[in-house]
C-alpha cells in the first residue's frame, strides 16, 4: 500500500495485477510516478508534481471508452468492491468472458440493452450451454452492480433463464471405485492421504490443501471454506474421523499443511488437481476426480441417515 505521508498519491491496478502510482490532485490531470515510494526517482517526480512543474499524463485515445457503453459499464464493474471480493481465478475467468463480449458489443449503449438482446447473446453459445450460462451469469452481475450504482435503471438479464445442460456434473465415485483407489494407493502414501482428506471431510481441494495440525482441536477440524471467503464466508467445525486420524498419523506430512509438494511446499489448487488427476489415472479411474469425492462423501452421509441439514453442516451450504 502507498505510504499515507505522500499526499495525492493513489494506486491504479491494471488488468494484469500490476500496481502503478499516480499523483492526482483535484483540479489537475494525473501524473505517473516512477519507482517505489521513497526512492530517489519517485521523490524527484513527486516534488516536481507538487510544485506543478510536470505535464499531466497524455491520454491514450485508443484506450478511451465512451461513457454509457457496455464496455464502460464492464470497466466500472471491474473496479467495484463486488468484483474485487471474488477469488482471483473467478475474476480472471469472468473478465475474460466479458472482455470477449465487449469486443463485439462493447460500443453499444448499455441502457438500451433489452432481454431480447441478452437472449441473442446467450443463444449464440447454445452449442456450449455451460459457456453460455457462465457469460449470462457474468452479465447479470455487471447489470446488478450497475443498477445499484445508478448507472442504469434496470437489469435486462433478470428475465433471461439459463440454458438447460445435459451435463450431470462431476462423476460421484462408486463404492467399487473408492476401493479401487485404496487398493492402488496404500496407507502411508501421499495419494492415500489426499484421498482421505477429501473423502473423510467432504471438502473441496481448495480447502484440503490448506489443512494442517493447526486446524485440529478437540477431535475436530475447524476452518473457513476457501470458496466465497471474501463474500459470504462459511466457517465449519467437523469431526475428525478415526480413519482420517490413523492415515494422517501414518503419512508423511508438512509442517503447516498435511499435503506438500516434493519440494516441501503447500500445493496450489491447480497443482493439486493435476497430481490427483495423475493418481486417479494410476488407479485406472480416468473418469474420477477430486470433486467427485466430495459428492461421494455427501452420498455416504445420506446413506447413513443424515438429513440435508446435517450434510450441509459438514460439506457447507454449496454442494
């Protein structure tokens, strides 16, 4: 963050996450500041800007976005708290979808967009219903923000339904597939530890890669789910099963996380997904996945007589 002793200095983060510093004073155009706050080059330019000795940044006409257009509205959404609170990966995917849309429709007035226009955009991806629905969801959020910010007076996406998808989602592991994985990856291996953390807790891979001994107290694992942690955080405290305790005790674990890479570092969500995919392939289960174990865990709880409320108390509200 910028040191507050530098008056009129603001941060501007571009689409790639790069932070740029500008001198911005009311009544003046902004001036780009080089280097880090406190450095010699920064201080020289900052002092000159204070004294009004520097010309302002020249606007790039190619980057000028007309007010009131769909692209302008999307860019306003990118700077909103609603967008910034999303996970980094979610922001990247959503922005890619919207930027692609803006290449074709970004210069059109957003206030004139109607439900029929949204349907046309959605139907243009009818051969890929999941992609069509993802774009529709992103556009709904853009207009929801715009209505709240009084940029437009209505949300034309509200009455446009999602397309039905033939996809059944991730495959839920069968009892035979569970045993097949366990037969291939014995207790004491990293693969079996990962399998147990996923299946015995019913959590997502983004959660299990962060589990460590610091999360265990009085026979329970207590944590806040990674998904929606900056928007609607869900904190859980679930029982640590005896089977999982035994596997943890018999497995090589890291210092702060049970699961670590070959270099002793915690996994990233994508990295863990890749290695778990490899372990499934080794077990002859190419159609199985980490998320499918979460579904299988919920099925097991239901078969044991757990109510929907009890299942959600373990897995969280969004299965």
